[in-house]
C-alpha cells in the first residue's frame, strides 16, 4: 500500500516536471527573436529534447520503484495526462508564436520611428519627470545647450535655467505642467554661460510612467533681436 502511494506521488512529481518542461519550451519559442522566427527543425529539436528528458525520467522512476504495485501503463497515463493538460492550457492561454514575434517586430519599428522623429526635430526635445530629472534628449537639445547627451542625462532641469528664472529643484516641471498656458517663454543657460531666450511647450506624456513630461524648446534669440530692432 505504501509503495503504491509512493509510486503515485512520484508519478505526480513526474507530471509536474513535464508541465514545467512544456511551459519552458513554450515560453522559449514564444519569445524567440523576431528576426529569426523558429523553423520546423527548431520544433523537432525541442520536441526531441523534451522526449529524451521524459524517457530518462521514466527510467529513473521505474528503477526507484522496483516493487511498487502500480503498472507502467498507469504511470504513463498519468504522465501524458499532465502533458496534455499542460500543452492545451499553454496554447490556449498564451498568444501564438507568430503574434508574439509580430508584436516584437512592431515594437522595434515603433522605437526606431520614435527615435528618428525625435533626432531629426529642429527644436530641442526633453523628456523629464516631476522630480526635474532629465530622462532623454535629442541631438538638437545637445547643440542648443552645448552639452553631450550623457552630460544632460546627469543634470536636472534647474541646472539648465538662467539664475534669474531658476526654480526650486523638484518644483519646476510640476509648476510648468500646472500652468494654464502650456507655451511660455523663459531663459536657458548654455554650457559656456550664455543666456538663451527660449519658447517652451510642455505636456504630460499619457500612459507609461507617472509624472513624465515632454518639453519642446525653441531658440527664439533671433525673434528677440528682431523685436528689439523694432523698438
């Protein structure tokens, strides 16, 4: 009796291992790089590896229970029942491999498109959070202020403001987002100390992280000179 119970418990453990193997196989294939989708031979190799593992586990189980009052057919039935349940559940609950790879491809295209648009913009673009951290910038932002991208990402928004308009750290982006007019003029500070009159358009980025804003900064030095000339 005890040997039969032990055999059933071992068979259950064997079945759980089979589920884990099937899950790992499915996840590996589902997250396969989109640039190299799995071919028929990948499925064959994966299935062969799974079969070899099952055979080896079955041999270990049969050697561990030489006197168990339970037949090999029952053990096999339990094992393949677990496998069937695992495979059906996985393929019903997880998206098809093609859907995952297509999603990965679309995500890569979107990222490349986003980066191309940002980098080719004529205005300086900053992505900042409400703690006044600078999360990302484009090439024009670097040219406008005379810093490298790495330097700007180590700085905070007040570091870029002229002394006479500099806000309190942690309050600048919050106050700008709270303004009724989201387009306003201010003065930024170049790396060499030159003050740059700029026009800023700021908006909260929906979704993703909370409290992240997109600021578009335009150099209005020439406009200010023209205004001075008309006076």
